[in-house]
């Protein structure tokens, strides 16, 4: 537990540094780093500069310091005595199954996915480069290789000590030595990128922009590391390995497991639904600020056809600004309706509704924002669960 908290803190420090240069106002299309689309440069006090970042996020375990995956800048050996020159392609040449999974992952596409590109075009900041192209130098636009690598084998497995894994291995025939870092099996391996403050609030006066690690510590699944759900063991013939696709978007089975509906009933003009987190290790939904879910219900006839309009409840975080000490503006959470424990949600339907259909859907981006931008986003919406109810 202490390790995790210090990982999150350490990262917060690291993240703050990545974010400190000129990030308190952005011409806002996606508003990732800004207070709100209406905020102005003059209104917000510049953050205080922070100390230099550690090159790697690390955790001290008493007698040794373990280096963990995290944002750039990162330094690693360009050659290793066992395998010669080091690149993701070289790792892939021997670890073909893992590499094929990673090829299809959003980690691999963290720089090249179209949604990121559009948002980066609106807010081209050093901090974005540090996490979305962590194999490049965040001071400049990433090289072609760093763009293609995204979050790569090297990001997560290579430290100045060599290749790290969960156990130590001697240099085997055709292989290489592996340095043990047992924290690679824990949320510490993810903390440096999956929890961070808003880029304009490095001292963390306000809420975090992404807070998956802390949500996990508070969740009923806190004793299950992220890897249990996001890197399940894949059996191929007689061998097995940990899945490297990290897929959530477009992974219908995973999304379906996220929430359990305990009860749904229809009373006069209200549909009441009791939900709780199910096979999930943090808030639903977690991650990016724009992620949200909608619970919907609409009246239907006996043939299942809709006979009235859709009533919607949004499951998301919303942020606002308030005046802090000395008149500076500070961000605050205005509402957080995400599912973190058992909750009953009510939706109003036309009086006399006898039958209704309902759905909970996960959304990558608020539909209004997607429409406003005129963008078509792959995997924009997934049905998490749905059903019918009658009086
Ligand atoms: C010449 C082939 C070769 C290359 C190149 C190679 N590996 Fe390996 N790697 C192996 C072999 C063989 C093992 C031994 C265990 C096994 O069979 O998976 C291994 C083991 C590992 C392990 C530990 C697996 C375990 O079971 O605990 C990790 C992690 C790893 N490699 C990562 C990498 C990374 C990252 C790169 C690129 C920087 C890389 N490897 C490059 C062949 C290679
Ligand atoms: C986002 C971080 C991340 C990336 C990117 C990543 N790995 Fe891993 N990898 C891990 C973690 C964490 C584990 C340990 C999971 C566990 O056992 O708890 C692991 C385990 C492994 C293992 C151990 C064998 C096993 O059980 O699967 C090998 C080999 C490996 N990775 C190779 C690679 C190669 C090759 C690449 C690039 C194609 C890669 N990894 C990319 C995080 C990553
Ligand atoms: C170097 C930073 C970094 C590390 C370390 C890292 N991630 Fe990520 N991760 C990212 C970024 C950036 C994205 C967003 C990619 C995108 O969609 O553009 C992401 C996306 C994801 C997603 C979303 C995939 C989807 O299909 O929606 C999951 C799940 C995830 N990471 C889990 C993990 C887990 C679990 C670990 C630890 C074992 C980990 N990550 C380590 C940076 C990182
Ligand atoms: C018990 C299983 C479970 C555990 C443990 C778990 N997750 Fe998840 N995770 C899920 C499910 C289910 C979803 C899909 C619903 C959602 O987006 O919140 C998800 C979604 C995510 C996403 C959002 C992907 C997107 O595209 O928006 C990220 C990022 C993520 N998890 C990271 C983590 C990290 C980091 C940890 C550990 C601190 C972790 N998860 C622990 C089950 C789990
Ligand atoms: C500390 C690391 C970090 C920083 C800094 C960061 N991101 Fe991310 N970003 C992530 C992670 C982790 C995710 C995945 C969360 C999820 O899937 O819900 C993500 C997700 C996203 C997504 C959603 C991608 C998708 O596949 O839907 C966009 C867009 C994005 N980031 C843009 C940016 C931009 C633009 C910046 C700079 C202004 C930035 N990010 C800075 C870590 C970071």
C-alpha cells in the first residue's frame, strides 16, 4: 500500500514537472489541460516551478531502488551484450506473440490514434509527448520511431539495469538476462502514467485529471492488481503468457462485466435501477476526463417498439472553477456520478408507461463534443448492459 501511494505521489511530482511549462492556458478544443473553454490566460495564476524530474519513476524498497515504467524523459542502453542493438522491433523478433498483441493495442497507438492526434493538434504540449510518446525526447516533436512505438516494450521493460521482468533469469541460450522487479506485477507498473494532476495545476490544489490508481486503492477490488484484469494469462499450446493487448475499447466482454444491475422496476412514471461495480477495479468509467456512460430508458409497446422519448442519466465527472485564496482560480469537481458503490438511479418516464427498455452505454467522448467537432471516433459507444422491464 505504501509503495503504491508513494508511486502516485512520485508521479504527481514527475507529472507536475512535465506540465509546468506554459500550460496554464490552451486554445481549447478538447480542454484536456485547461480549466474550461471559457477560461482566459490572465485569470489563472501561473503554477510554481517544480524540481527537476527523476529520469525514471522509482520506488525505494529499503535496500534498493526499483525503476518503474513511466513518462519520458527516459534513458536506456542502446545496446545490450546479450541481444545487441535494442529496439521494439528487436524485442518483437523473439517475443512474437506478445508483440502481435501489443501491435493492436492503444499503448502502441498512443501517439498515432486519430483521437489523440486531433486533441494534440489543439494542445501540443510537452507533457502530452512525455506520456503518449515516452520513447522520445519530450522537448521536441517525437521522431518517427517514437511516434510508432507509442508506449512500447522498451518503455515498460528497459531500464539502465537492462531488461526487467517479474523474476530474474540468467542469460539463456538465444535469450538475455532478466532483472527482477516484482513491482512489475503491481499497480506501481502503471501508476506513473495512469494517475496525474491537471497540467495547469501541478501543485495539485484541485482534483486529479486521471486518478485510476487512487480509485483502485478505494475500490472493493483493491487487492487485485491491474494486471489481473488488464493482462490476463493467455494459454497458447503448452506455453502461456500475459496478454499485452490491454484492450478496453471495443472489448464488449470486459465492458459488460464492469457493472452489475441488481434490480430494475417500473413504478407509475419512474424507472428505478440499482447498480453496483462488478468485475472492475476502479470507478466506472475511469481514465480520460471525457470518458462517460449514459443510462437510458424509453417506453415501448408490447411489440417492443419505442413509443416515447428517451430519458437519460449521465454517469461522469464534471469540473468547474471557483475563486481560491488571493482571487486565483481553482478547479473543482462539480459532480461525480460515476459508479463506485451500490447506487439507485431514477429515470422519469411518461405517466402510465407499462413497459420500458433500458441501457447502460460507455462513451469514449461526449456525443455533443464529437458532433461539434464533426469527428467520427472508432468505438465511440459500447453497450454495457441492457434489458426490458414491465410494470
Ligand atoms: C534473441 C531473442 C530475444 C530477444 C531479442 C529478446 N528476448 Fe526477451 N527473452 C528471450 C528468451 C528466450 C527469454 C526466456 C524466457 C522465455 O522463453 O520467454 C526471454 C525472456 C524475457 C522476459 C522475461 C520472461 C519471463 O518469463 O519472466 C522479458 C520481460 C523479456 N524477455 C523482454 C524482452 C524485451 C523487452 C526485449 C527487447 C528489449 C527482449 N526481451 C528481447 C528472447 C529474446
Ligand atoms: C504498458 C507496459 C508494457 C508494455 C508496453 C509491454 N509490457 Fe511486457 N509486461 C508488462 C508487465 C506489467 C508484465 C508483467 C505482468 C505480470 O506478470 O504481472 C509484462 C510481462 C512480459 C513478459 C513476461 C512473460 C509473460 O508472462 O508474458 C514478456 C516476455 C514481455 N512482457 C515482453 C514484452 C514485449 C516483447 C513487449 C513489446 C512488444 C512488451 N512486453 C510490452 C508490461 C508491459
Ligand atoms: C508510459 C506510460 C504508460 C504506462 C507505464 C502504462 N500506460 Fe496504459 N496507457 C497509456 C496511454 C498514453 C494510454 C492511452 C492510449 C490512447 O488511447 O491514446 C494508455 C491506455 C491504457 C488502457 C486503455 C486501453 C483501451 O483499449 O481503452 C488501459 C486499459 C491501460 N492503459 C492499462 C495499463 C496498465 C494496466 C498498465 C500497467 C501494467 C499501464 N497501462 C501502463 C500510458 C501508459
Ligand atoms: C477487477 C478488474 C479490474 C481491475 C483490477 C482494474 N481494472 Fe481497469 N477496467 C476494468 C473494466 C471492466 C474497465 C471498463 C470500464 C471502464 O472504462 O471503467 C476498465 C477500464 C480501464 C481503463 C479505461 C480505458 C478507457 O479506454 O477509458 C483504464 C485506463 C484502466 N482500466 C486502467 C486500470 C489500472 C491502471 C488499474 C490498476 C490500478 C486497473 N485498471 C484495475 C477492470 C479492471
Ligand atoms: C501523465 C501521463 C499523461 C499525460 C501528461 C497526458 N496523457 Fe493523455 N492519456 C494518458 C492515459 C494514461 C490515457 C488513457 C486513459 C483512458 O484510456 O481512459 C490518456 C488518454 C488520452 C486521450 C484519449 C485517447 C483515446 O484513445 O480515446 C486523449 C485524446 C489524450 N489522452 C490526449 C492528451 C493530450 C492532448 C495531452 C496533453 C495536453 C495528454 N493527453 C497528456 C496519459 C497522459
